[in-house]
C-alpha cells in the first residue's frame, strides 16, 4: 500500500544499543531479527537524533566507518537526547561513556575516598561535643600482669554531693519512662554547654571531666577531696539499668599527685576487678611524644558493695588510685579498649578503596538502625568459575557488638577481617570454599551513645532474635531474615556472635547440645579444636552447651533452632588469661585480633577432607564427658556403672547454668510500646469483666434456655396471683393454680410451634399503660386455658426432674401443689438445672 515506506526498513535504535552492549560482554550470540516497522515509527525516528545513528543510515552515508566510534557516538547522543535520561552508564576519567551499568544503589553503601564519612546520628536529647577523638593502636612491649591485692586497700566511704562539689554533670539524659523519638547528626540542637567547672587560675587543681563524645559514658563527677572524686555512670539510655561501661576524659592533671577515683553505681555483684583486672588509661602526651597508647594502670583497686542504701537496688563501687605521667595532660579512662562506630567506618573505607580486597569483599547496607545509622553487611568470597561451584560453597555467618559495651568483640572481628582479607594462602583457600557473611556492628546506636547492653529501644537485642517487631528491632530482624534466606540457598556451616564477659577470664564458647544421635557431640568439636590452636587464650573447660529457657531469644539458640548445628556465642574476657604462657596477664588488642586468625585456622581444620583430626577430637570428647559424668555422680555420693548407658544421659543435666547476667531484665516490649501495652491490658480486663461467660456445649445452651423460660413463667404466675388477690379472687385462684401451670406450659409449647401464642406479660401488666385488668376477664382466661389443655392432645415430653414421672399428664393437682411449695425456685448443680416443678416441661434445642 505504501511501497516507498515498505522498502526502507530501519532497525530499532534501542535494540541496536542493547545488541552492542550485550555483545560487548559476550552475552549475545544469536542473530538479530528484523523488526516490523510502520509509517508512524519511521516518522518518530526521523524526528529523533538516535535515528541518525541507525546502522543502515550511517553505512549508507559513510559518515562513521569505525563501529567502535559509531557506538561511542551513539552513547553520547543517547545521553544528550531529551527522550532518554539514564544515570546507569559510567563515565571514565576522560569523560567518555563506558558501556556498563552501575551496581544498584539501594543495595550498597558507597564510600568516597575524597569525601567525609557518614556522621553518626544521635538521639536529639544528647549533647555532643564537636571534637573528633582518635587513639593510636599500641601493643605493650611487656606483659601487663593482674593487680595483686595487698589487703591494705582503702575502702572510701561514699560521701555524695551533699558534702562534695559537683564538677561535672550531664543535664539532658533520657532515662526510664522516656523513649526514643528521633535523631540527628550532632545530637541536640543549640549551643553546647560547658559542663565542667571554670578554673579559678593556674593553681586550681580541679580536674575537668568530659564524656559527651562517641561511646563516652560518665554521668556525674563529685569532688570530695583535693585529689579524690566520686563518679556516677550513666545508665543505658531509656533504662535505669546496665551501668558497667565507662569511658571519659580528664584534663588539668598534676604529675606528682595521687588521685583516687571511685565509681559508685555499678550493678553487678561480681566483677573481674575483684581478681586483678585493672582499668585502662590513655595519655595524649605519651601518644604524641612516645607513641604509647592504651595501657593498664591503677593501684589499691577494690570492688565492694556501696554502703549507701536507697531502698531500691544494691550498688557496687570500684575504686582505684592513679598517678598521671604529665602535668597539664589530657587523659582518658575506659573499661576496655574502645572501638567506635567511626573506627569501623574508617576500616571499611580502607577496604572499599583497596583495589584487591574490594574484588572479593562486597560491602552492603543490611538496614538502618533506629537512629538511622547504617548497619553494614560484608560478603566475602572469591569469584566462582561456574554456577555449580558457587552453589556448592557453604556459608559462615559472623557478627559482633550486639552488646555495645563489649568492645572486645570488635577487636576479635577486626583480627578475623584482617586475616580473611589478606593474601595468605589459607585466607585464599577459605574464600574459595566458603561464603562469609559478616555483620561487624549489630548495634551501632548503642555503640555511639555509650550504652553497655541495650539499643535505643531500651532492650537487650540479644534477647529478641525471635521478634516480629521490625520497626523496633531492625538490626536483629534483618540479620535473622538474611540468615533465613541464606539457609534457603546453601548450608550454613557455622554461626558465631562475638561478645565480652565481665566475670570470667579467658575466651570460651557457648553452644547448643545436639539431640540427634547421628551428630552426637559434633557441636563440641570446633571449640575443642580452637582450644588446641590457641591454648594460652581459649579455655574449653569454660565452654557450656546448655540451652536454657531464658536464653531462647539469643542469637545462638535461635540460629540453632533454624538448623545451624554449630551455633555459638564467643565470650572474650575483659580481663586476661589464666592459661599457659599468658597466665595472670591482661589481654591486649593484639591478643584479641590473634583469636580472629585462630578462628580461620580452626575452620580449615574443622573442614579438612582428612577426618583424622575430627575423629580424634570426638574420641577425646567422649573421654572428657565420661570423666565429667563420674565427677557428677561422685559429688552426689552415688556409684554407677556407665559402660553401656553413659551416652544416654542428658548432657544438659551435667552442665551448669550460663546465667548470671541481668540481661533478662531487658527482655520485653520496647520502651515506646509499654504504655500502649498497659492500655490494651486494662481494656482487656474491663472487657472480660463485662463479657458474660459463653456457653460451651449444646447441653448448656438447652439448660440455659429452659431455665430462662421457666423463670418467665414463674414471674407471670406471680403477677397474675397478685392481681387476683387485689381483685378479691384469691381463693378461686389458688384452687386453679395447678391448671394454670399446665396451661402456661402448653401455651409456651404451642408458641414454639408457631401456633397462637399465649398471653404475654404486657397484657397482664395492663397498668403499665394506664389500664387495669378486669377480674372477670382474668377468670375467663384461666377457664379457657384449662379447657384448651384438656382438649389438646398430649405430646412426648422430656422432664428435667431427677426422678422422671411415668404418667405426668395424670399427676394429681395436690401433688403438684405440694411439690411447688417445697421447690419454689429451681436448683442448679454442676452447671445443670435440676428442676422438679414441671414433670412435662419441653426442652428445645438451638444450634
């Protein structure tokens, strides 16, 4: 019809672009097919700049003989075209377009080597100073031994601010009763107040305290003597508990003086400070001049119960003395080596900017925390050559800092990442056979604000892995969901969550006893191997595999119930080691990082195709278990032959409890939902009070209907009698009373059969409408009812009487009269109405 148009068939520009793009990457090997065209399409093409770059046009005109140049020109014109706007194409350093697509922005967090890091977001109630703190890493050249008590340590009496002087106190701190609402970079708006006292001159020796920085924790400082201070720690935000972590700064120091610090509101009755642990100190002058970082310092260390009783909960005190190394120095004190959210971001930035490590370590945003801080997820594995090889890889899941005050977990994680991202042959082998999913900081909000155990929801996240409240516990919800999806793709060989322990030395694991006899004791092989690879740090005898009810919401138990056999919580002490060459010495950051390497080394032993080590460990575990069982029976004073039945004993029965922390106190709904829950509970109670108890069975419904019908009949009878007495017909009414009962019964039966109904209550109570009942009408009504009953054919009846009458229709009226006088009201027994008034009362069943 249009021969001129039919002879000019032009390819689709978009198809041409996609063809070149896919062919460039080797994904397109077929032949391009011609597309049907129309006059309308050609009209559009001729008005489109991309039409000028169609293959046939360019070749006919001879304008672009080089296909590569043609492709580049095509891309440039496509980007400049108003009909096509795309931000997916990448530009090289010369401004030219590269034929590849960007990775999805929503799945990845990009670091810019030239731009700043993502600033931490704080709750809007928190004041934050503008200084950026940085501490150098340093390993002491000599072991730092535990403090050895002399017995002469002073126990200072707690004075308080009544007799002392407050030199530092946080004003706006969210406590119990409030809840998190919003956050912003920099925390509270407005001018930052100077909370420390103003020095009166160069001779003023008052220390200047500060803790309004990342991970800092100090609520109040009271000067009770020239060189003596009482310190109060801040509880976890939106709670009144968990005072353990401290990290603060002091300025205006004096070199030759002996200072005493006493923390007065610790909550745990047991602590590593009682068995030699020392606090950590950091001097900025030493760091600048001698490159010395954090070190263990302190003398006269005592941990004891507070003598001030406020009638609520018992507090404990930690006191120590210190001599500062320099005058006018700035020093820091901490419970353990700090590792902040900014430290993590700096480390991940170096990984993202490393051209080698970024090839096998993909950085992704797992979710955002309550305050909007990024929770990072690292996927570490070498690229696979085939899809079958990729699918055959097993997974290992590692996480840390679900408890923000347990910074030792971050140092172990850092050691693991340092090794797994290195070019070591063992690291390359691990990346070849495993897919590592790593969440290095599960609770960034708590880390930022200086909490010890909770998130901004005011709850311990390690008790909420079963939660369905995604908005309240996003970090935990997304972590569990990620592992759930991972289990659908591949086998997860091992899950381990890195923690810190405040009451036991060494490093150990908590696992879960396996009930499957096929894999009996297999969950203990990895910890035993780890103890052999790190004998001076890891204690297998401190490991525990009992699953307690109060730990059902923890990560290790939830992942174990999801199907991960080797599911662990790694506990690394705040103190040090009691084993081997490191006996009675504090752990350094290097010691903790070395454990991350030992985790990788143990993974290789655990998955060695040669199962010799594995079977040796199983044999050793059986021997250890037999010894433990014998020990338990000896403690109980019993003798038992365990030759044939020892393996059937429940392992949980011979293990001690792992409880002891107050973490279970942080279980429950998030703080902001508590008020809503209380209101709902009150409404439920009110509703239950108003609501009648439902009838559960058909029998109960029948009896309830029968009882209601009978009570209505009795009421009508009493009203009729009262009217007759007033009208002077008492004698005749009493004479006809039994007949009226039977008539009333038959009348009710006829009403249920949709016959003519009997007199209703409104007719008898005519006075309600301003009328009175005529006595003559009452007599006629009773007479008609009697005649009607006599002429009516009797029907089968069911009696509710315990002693059913065989001839109820012919029962004398006198008997009925006497029976009525004995049983005025029906009696109820065990939910059943035992009514002996009417021998022929009908029962009707309703569904």
